[in-house]
C-alpha cells in the first residue's frame, strides 16, 4: 500500500513567520512531488512541483525534496492570513498515472 | 486560458437514484483524472483516461461507478443506485503530456445523497 503521510495539524503561526509543512512517502520509486493548497469548500490549487533532490523556490514558497529519506517539505516565508488553508502533499509513482495524496495539514496564520 | 470545468457544481439526490457528472478538461490536455474527496481526507484516485482510453481504475470504483471519455475531450462519471456513502466532492483534473504531468483540478461537484 503506497502511502503519503502528513501531520494533520492544525499548525498555527503568527503573521510574518515561516511555516514549515512536512510530508513522507512510502514508495521509493516515486518521481514527482506536488504541493497543493485547498481552501475550505474549494478544490486543490497547485502551488509547487519538485522532481529532483534539493530546494526549489517560487516567491515565498520553497519546496525541499530528499529522496533518500523519502521526505518532502514546503516552507512558506512571510506567512499571511490569506495562506490559511489545508496544504496537500501529493506523490506520483514511476509507473502510475494518478497522484497519491496525504490527508493534508491545516495551516492557520494569525494576524 | 480556460481551466478545468465541472458540472453540476452541486447535486442533491435521494438514495437509489442515478447521477451523472461532467468534466471538461483544459484544451490540449490528453489525460483526465477523477478523484473523490471526503471531509478531512485527501483526494482519492478513482480512474483516469489518456485520450479516450481508460487506463487505470481504482478498487474504490465499484460496479455502480462508470466513467467515459468517448471522444477524448470531456468525460462523464455516472453513479448508479447512489448510497449515502457516496456523498463526497468529486474532483476532475487534467494534465498535458510531459512537464511532469502536473494535474490541474476543476472546482469539483459536491454530491449529497439523502
């Protein structure tokens, strides 16, 4: 059973702080990794994709991948109240078309 | 650039009725995916198409569920003899070949079975 694990939270950070979201996955053959943001009652919205070990930065967001540790993380710098949402980690294996999602981490950014 | 669209956005039905949902992918996206999401869970994969071919089906997709993509463009997901346990958000996503096959989601169809 291929699994993606996330801490469900809630993770609460003050406005302007760095939020750190973590994700582990079980399938060592996984090759593509994604972070989606989901506001309550809405559908997932893509934030970042990452495919190789290391860091990938896009504005206030940095995704980090460590395939040896089977670990993906998302850092959000200068957190804003509008970042308050559930963040979903998703993993795609080498031979499959679909994504496997974690249950999501709920982030709350306090003004 | 038009995103993924889904209709209807909301559906309330009585147990035992059949329902059908439609998904229109981003144009030029050859892959189309269906997921189901319940409260507090991440999306769970149901099935996906590459063009008109249905390539993979989850064990979650019971015999009451059927999906089609007859011309490789829009897709329909039908649930026959609905049960209360079918109440969920049904999400459609599409992806283009290459580019890591990033999947873009539609707004979803929220189903409530009474």
